[in-house]
C-alpha cells in the first residue's frame, strides 16, 4: 500500500526530480547510491538498488564474475559440479 507524504515536487527541464532529504534519510538513500526504477500500472516506483546473486538472489558474500554478480555459495556449487 502506498503512503502519502504530502510532499509535491516539480520535474525540471531535464526530467529530474529531487527526492527530499527527509525521505532519503528515512529510506537510507545516500549521495551516489544506485536506484532502480519500476513501473506498476500507473505508478513509478523508486527503490534503492541492492546487488544480488545472479543465480539465487542472495545479497551477501557477493563476488563480481565478469559483468555479473555471484555469491560465494553459488561459486562453490559451480566449482563442485
């Protein structure tokens, strides 16, 4: 369920929208953090990007593998096979 904040912002000439600092602090969004953008029917949803394992979705013990990210558990399973 969406929660109204009462905050309204205008989109600038370049299509940018400023997320107020109060919301960034509440959501743990820092300068230079990556954000994912989703569409849900008529809504645009912004979510702080958290990298996850390509195979299992785990967000801990991640290692880059080329352009992809894989957790150490999946790496170990692949090596065993």
